[in-house]
């Protein structure tokens, strides 16, 4: 059976090919009744547009750029693989493909090269920074974009979970379990997630009438390597604590490794709590207690939001805040 074309739809609808093209692209010059009739005929005939021709016609590429963290995190972090899964599902269903350019953190020049060389139709960014310099460039160049994470600036489109609330839940659970000296391996303080997860940690301690002890706060960059080093430094400095909250699950895995090397029993001597809810956390020993965030769902939502911007649709909800979920396993 030959492939259905716009000519076939035009004949069935008794209209011109140009009217079919306009109707299928939601051109306002086509009245609603005609557009619905043409759309129904296209559906009945199982019409599938030629994506390359469609992209050329509207001067687009049908390619979305996804800026994930710079190495060593990159796709080595399972969270971003799960997030990409959600993006990919929606992108593929709508005829888009993805490109993952290598961009150093906050490098506007590298970001500009994506559009100069690859000509993507829009971009999804991760790990917003405080006063993120990429925002001004993207707005100035009128480039459609969505953040994974709240950059804390104006009416930017973003999808996020409440970092402070999630960290508060994690630490509050440890306090309610009887822990009074809780250390943290915090994330990068220049990143929004790092700043607010640390704020949640501190607020839970204050609300529990516990001291916020600077000697129990160690910073890392959300990677396993940095968290492992930070935990070793913590253990060298003091062992006067009974729990550790790590600002993401990858760092929590490194915390567990460092504790085991020192023959410290988990959770009998030190409880460990992570943040993200990556699948691998369920299968380590001990299984990781964590704050679970819906990474795949967030990817789907970010991509749908970006598609709305690209298509010029009226977007009612530009900022999506999803609730985090406390998941208790054997590490805490």
C-alpha cells in the first residue's frame, strides 16, 4: 500500500493541498470546521507527515538540545539518565530528536555554539545556578528553553521539586528517629539545588531545637568522588555524629563506601539518607533511604512545556513544582 500524502487528503476533503497543509499546522487562516474535517480525514487515512520536509517547511530542525551537567557527573549520574528517558519519550512521539552537547558549567559561549552550529529548535537545561548567566543570553536571542530546576528568576519556565522541603523531610525523619547529631555532605552552594537542600537541612535542625554545627557540614559537587573525599575528611575531623544526610543519592553511595571502609555499621552506628530516589539505591546493601523525586515524569513535563513554547501555545502553568517523597529503607 502506497504512503498517504497531502494530495490524498486534499482529494478526500475536496480542498487544495495548501489548505490541508495549513490545517494540519493549525494555521489560523483555516476555519475551525474545515480544520477539524481535514484532521479527521488525516486520522482516518492514517496520514504520517514527513518529518524532514515538515521541518524544512517551517525552517526548523526538529532537534532539541539537552544540557546535562559537565563531567564528571554527566550521564554517569543515573538521575539524569532517568530524566532523559522522560524527555525522549515525548520528543520521539512528537517527531523530535535529541542532542546532548558538551558544555562546561555556565559557559554562555558554548551555549551559543549549539544554535550557531546545530540549529536546535529549543533547549532543556539542568542544574540552574544562582544568577545563572545563561538566562540573559537565551532571552536576548529569543530561544525557547525550559529548566530542570527553579533558577529563582522571574517568569522562567521550569519543572522542579521542592528542594528545601525534601531535605527538611529527610533530616526531620532522622531527628524523629532519635538522632541529635546529624552531619551533611552538601552539594555545590552556587547551584540552586545545593543551596536549598542545605537550607532544608538547617531548618529541620533549628525546628528540632538542635545546633547547626559547621563542623558537621562538608561540601562536595554532587559527585561520588567528591563525596567520598568529604566523608573521609569528616571522619578524620570528628566521629561525634550518628547520621549523615547526603544531598543526592550518588553522594550517599560514596558516603556508605567510606563508612564501610572504616568498619562503621550502617545504620546501627551511623544512619545514611540520600536525595533523588535513583533506582540503584534500592539494590545496594544496605538499601538507601532517600527523598524520591519523579525524574522520568519531570523529563516528560519539561519536554511538553518546551513544545508548547516552540509552538507558540498559550501556557497556563509555566512553573511546575512537584512534591518530593520520603522513602525509608534499611540505611536509615
